[in-house]
């Protein structure tokens, strides 16, 4: 009978059975690796992972009810930290995952002095695939059945295959060298979203946009003066929302979900590439101690052969409440009344934004999907016409109008920073403009996927400048950082790279989307040099220019 049960478990645990309930996959891992300490007979620390019942389903259901959302009441540290045996949506707060994690997730370190030893004890460690299946089950909300998750059931069905393909067949990481180090605890903290897994390009679920409610449990109200966001070049965007009133988050289920819940929502930051958002001196985002974030990550796997592991990290740097003179605010301005026919012609939309009062701009960033060809912001004249151009997304390095080689890259639309802050009279206001050329198979309108389109402007601003010691002037629109120019861009055969005059003995490095260095040139003493593409394949590349004094600049170029 014992041999029959073991054979049944092995067959049921096959990663090729896509219809298996993920919760049952997890239960079977417990049976194969945890019974030495947590069976009906042993129940060390009061934990029974075998369960009671006449059938496997009944036993699994019994275990589920005893661990999901339940406090591990035999460990004082776990109780004080608010851990649950399984905390829906949060592996870092799930005591069972913390105990079995080992080295799979470097951001989760088991404190053996207060949390006990890694498990299983005196038995073979769980494989990475087994650990990952448990983590993915938690991340999708620890559903009792695949239908209970807030992501498509078909995606939950595929998780065992995705995990197996990533670890045992061919997988690609967002961060091949590991995630960024966290801030010193005296300076702030790190948040991680993910991982989640994407099929190779051309298959279902090669693209996912996920949301995740994320409680921070801060010890006190804080001010955030810097957020360093790390996403890979396969990310379409990352957004940090927050619920301004906590009752708005009560009806949002834990774990990954595919739908926004923006009835009561505010925005903190939005980026389309790795961005260190370092706020101007004297300004900060204000976060209450009970703030609940809503994270939004959108990844697209363009690799036709490999399963992709999508992750996001962001480091939050804080200061005591009351330090900043002015609060930084973020507004999401949406024009969802767009329709782009698939005739290949240029289609342009204008939207005027008019209100009362004055704000002081720090940042502007447009957002479109694949058919976007341009995004601009003009001041609005009193007669309703367009005035001065203050943002040009075709100037891909920094959004400052007047660049030498304009090129619109919808996947990496730049943020334009205004330092000193730019005073903006909301009456007459401004006009944001987006243009599109749809050469695809169908007409498109507003929508969340990369097959749809968007017209979105992110605006960061303060409502006053008192206490900032900053001079604001309509005549001071120039960017404070010299632009490293590459033209022509896109590059057909060769391009000229222009280096700022104050950079000496320069090294130029070019990286592909996997972060691999594919070209370098050192000991550059002239202000220009010629880059030849050679055998580089078509695609988008990132470059870094650094001089002997450590001064550096970065940018993007496209090879045709």
C-alpha cells in the first residue's frame, strides 16, 4: 500500500499534467519532503502537513485550512513579525516558505536564532523546482483551486510547466547577476515584486501585466526622498500606486491579479526603464505608517526559445516625517478616447489639461504602446493654441526638446526632469499630444495589452516652492546635464558619438538587452568618435560612457 501511494504521488506530481491543481502539487511536495517531522504521528512544533481524512483531497483540504492565513503560534518571532504559515501573496511573510527557502530567494534570510533551522531537518533539501512551485502558489494568492486565483486559470494551470521549463530546460533571468543590494536599514528598505514566469514569444502567456496589493507595515509615518527602481529591458513598465484610504484595499484580494482596482487609488511613480528617482532637495513623497501599495509590473518575453523569469526590485529611501518642505505629488493623465485605424497613416490626438492654480513641475513622461511614433507636451496659450514645447519623447535620453537625433522608442520613453522646478499655470494649462502609425492587422483602441494602445502622461509636481531654496524661472528650461549624442540613430552602418567637453579619457561600452557587453572602446580623448555596427544584430542597445573621474552618462541606440 505504501509503495502504491508513493507511485501515485510521483505520477500526480508530474510536471507535464497541466490540469493538476497547484495546491495539490504543493501538498505532494509536503508528503515527499516533510513527513519526517510533520506527519500525523510526529507533528513537530504542532504542525501537521499530512492532514486528516479518508482521501488525499480530504487530507489536502485539512492541511490547507490549517496553514493558509494561520499564525505559527509556537514561534514568538513569527508572531511578532505578523508571519503566517502561508501568507497569501507574500512568500517573505510565509513562515513555511522562509523555513524551506534556503538560497532560492536571496532577499529572504532565515534568522536561525529566532526562527529555527532550515527545513527539512536531517532530510534532503527541496529542489529549486519544488521551492519555486510553493513560492508561485503563494504569489498567486495560495488558491485552494486554480479557479480561485485572481489570474487566469489557464495561467495557473501552466505554472508547473513554466517552472520546470525555466529550471530544467532553458530559462532567462531578468537579473542574471542577481538583484540589487538593499539600502542600509538606517536609510530605507527594499521591495521585490515577483518572480513570475513567461512562455517564449508566440505562445500564450508570453506577456503578462500583473498587479499586487503590498502592505508595508511601516513603524511610523515617513517621507520618501528617493526610489531606485530596477526592471530589465524586457519590462514594458512598472508603476507604484497606493491606496489613499485603506478601506479601498479591503476588497482587493492578496496575490497577483490581472485587473486594476483604481476606484480609490493614487500614484507614486511610473517608469519604463530602470530609474533612480532621486527627488529634488526639500521634497518627498509622504507615506503613512499604514500605507498599502499597489504594484503594477508589465513584462513581455521577446525570446522565442526561453522561458523568462520576470522580477522587479525597488529600493525606498526614507527620512523622518516633517523633514521635507514640500510634498511631491504624482498625477496620471489619461486620454482613453483614441482609435487608430490600421491604414498605416499618421493619427494624432491632442488633449488639453486645464485647471485652476499653479503647480511646479519636476517630471513629465509620456506612454504609448507599439504603434506610437511621438509624444509631446506644449504649454497652452490663452487662445487654446499650442505654445512652447516643454517635453519631447523623441529625445530619448532625457525628453528635452531640441536633440540632434530625435528617435521615438515606445518601450523606453524618457522622463524629463525640471530642475529647478518649472512653474506651470494650470489656466491656460498645457496640451499633450501623441501620434501613431498602425501597420498591424486590425484597428486598435485604448487597452491594457501591447496589442492595444494607450495615451498616458505622468506628471510629478509640487504645489509650492516655499522652503526649497530653488529659483524657478520660465527662462530656465535648459537641461543641467549635457547630452551624449549619437547620430544617426537608428544606426544603419555607423554613427557618430558626441561626448561632452568636460569628460576626459573616456570608455564607451555597448550592452545588449541581456546586459551583455557586446562592444567597447577605451582611451577616447576626442569629443567625437565613430561607432561601426559590424556584425551586431538588429535591436535596441544600451550604452554607457564613463571618464577617468567616474563621471558617466547612459543612453540607447537602435541598430537596423
